[in-house]
C-alpha cells in the first residue's frame, strides 16, 4: 500500500516505517511500540533514543497520523483495553469489508465455514443465560459438529449449486486454530479455552452484535404475560456496564434475569464511583464478584473441579511432569479411583520434594 498519497504535511519516512511495522503486526501496544519508535527516532535524530524514552503521547501522535493516512483506504485504527491485563491495544480494522473476511482472506472455503461454526459455538452453544462461557475448549473446538457442516447448511449450499462444504479434519482444524492464534485473533488459556483477542473483538464488534443479538431489546418479565412489565432482554453479546465495551471475560449480576456485567479491570473504578456500595445498579442484588462471564463460568463449578481432579488436567502444571500416564488410566474409574489419584498424587508430590 502507499499511504503517502493521502498523507498530511509533515508526514515522513518515519511515519511510513511506523505504519508498515504496525500493519505487519495487526495490533500494537505501547510496550511493543517503544522499540519501533525508538528506532525511528534514532534514525531521525541521528542519535541513540532508548525505548524507555518513548512516551504514550509519542505513540498516540504516530497513531493519529497513521489513522489519517489509511482512512481513504478503508482502514480504521481502533483501540480497546485487554479485558484481563488492562493493556491498551490498537488495531487496524477494515472499515467496510465483511469482518469475517479479515480472518478468512487467506483461508479455504472449508476453513472459513469452520471459523463461522467456531464462533457460533462460542457465542450461541456455549453462551447461555445460565452459563456465559463465550469461550470453547480445545476439545469442543475439534468436535465433529463444529468441524463438519450441519445438514441444513449442506442442503443450502446444494441449492445454490456451490461446492458442498466438506468440513475440515481434526488435524486441519488444529492447524487453523494455531495460525489464528499466531495472527492474534484468538488466544488459548492455560485451561485450554479459546477466546477472542482484543484484535478480534475490535474487528468483529459490529458483526457480533448484528449476527448474534436481536433487534428487540426488551422482554416481558413474565413470559406468560407478553403485555406485562418489560425488562432488558438477555442477549448473547453483552457490554460492560462501566466501559460499554464488549465483555467476554468478567463478572455478572447474581440474578440470572439481570443483564448487568462488569470487566474485572473496570470493577474497582465502578464501585469507587458508587461510594463502594457493591450492589447491582439495575436490580440492587448484592454483587458478590463470584458470578462469572468467561471460562470461569465453567472452571469454578464443582463438577469441573471434580472432573479435573479425576482426569488429571492439572498434569499440565510443570510441577508434576511425569504423572500423566497413570492419571489418564485412572480417569476412567469412579469416585474410588479419584480418591486413589489424590492419595497417590499426594505421595508423589512428597517424593519430588525428597528428590530436591
Ligand atoms: Zn469494562
Ligand atoms: Zn442485577
């Protein structure tokens, strides 16, 4: 691309180098931008500028010049905070094309359909009023129903006389997920849950609302009384009450009917602005901070913790590197087996202490 044609006065090689480096990554944080800008400043001033000398203001001025240069090319630069680390992230977003194209341009048709089913699973199947996971684990991502087209989809394709969607193999799905992670669209947690990254949320924001939410924003409090009192409707894509950004990881009101959600990173400021009274601003239910949005909606449940003890998911922890095989055999067995596992693991951990 040649952004120079649209450039503002004063736009120079440093700005060009910055855009190239930014576009190659797709996203940028201040931490990542510091060495890039330090190198540019060093060349421009012909003296060594250290990354530590680069400020947020420096970055913002380069981002604003870059945004002006790329907007005629239908690109926006948008920014958000990482939902967990709070780090500010800037991303290039194509402002007109179908956002799925951004994730899918270099993919096969089958891979593109897989990505759509992967997102459907994340925001429909595993995102219910009771359990707003909005993440899918690595096993779910490889299930046949996500890898292969459903019957209706296949029929639909057929009538349009397109090539039928043959789906992807487990191996292809794994390779694709790996490359989506490398390109910064999805990230995989230690517990093996995939979530959308800030980059994907910035790119897909309007698409997610349009695809998964209803236009109807209210629902009757009592389903048997459609004309009775109304309340805000539960919708698959939700916003944080404090920052109004999409929330896929954070906290929810303890009342399942209530739609108030808060990012963990927004919580402290939100309560401070309400004199520390931790009550839901909509329904006044006490806010216990123990009702979750995201993988914790699963990983904090008793059934998950029990399953984890049985199946030895914790073998991934570096502290217990050699236990895996035995634990997997015992995973087949019942409560008795689980008790055995725990006993054995307790003894194995004391063994390793002796080794040290
Ligand atoms: Zn927030
Ligand atoms: Zn509430």
